[in-house]
C-alpha cells in the first residue's frame, strides 16, 4: 500500500472509501481513489490518542489494515465517523 500526505475517509451505505488527497489553500483536495472495501469486511477499528495526531487503524477480514493519522482538529469528526461505522 502507498502513503499519501493527506487521506480522506468516507462511508457509503455499503463501503468504506479511502481517498488520496493533497493540501489545498483552504481544505484538502481529493486526487484519487486509494481503496474501497465493503463495510461488512471490517473486522476492527481503533482510534488512539495523541497530542497533535491520533492514530486510526481499520482492520479488514482479509488481514489487511489501513492506518491514518487524524489531526487533532479533526478528532471529533473521526469519532463521529467511527460511531457510524461501528453502529449495527
């Protein structure tokens, strides 16, 4: 898997989508699709603690993982997204 300076995580009704991005003048700009996995394949999610960035790890049924660093300013958005993701 590759690394992007900026990544954006999105949820659809059926999928978890990871989008590569770059820093824009006011907000990140999407540059392409990095990954798309069915939500049902999610086997674990963990949002760690950090002063400047918090590590976010998504584990998949096939043994793969996505790891992202969530900036402190985006921590509440990440927690809301994870609540949606883990809701049954």
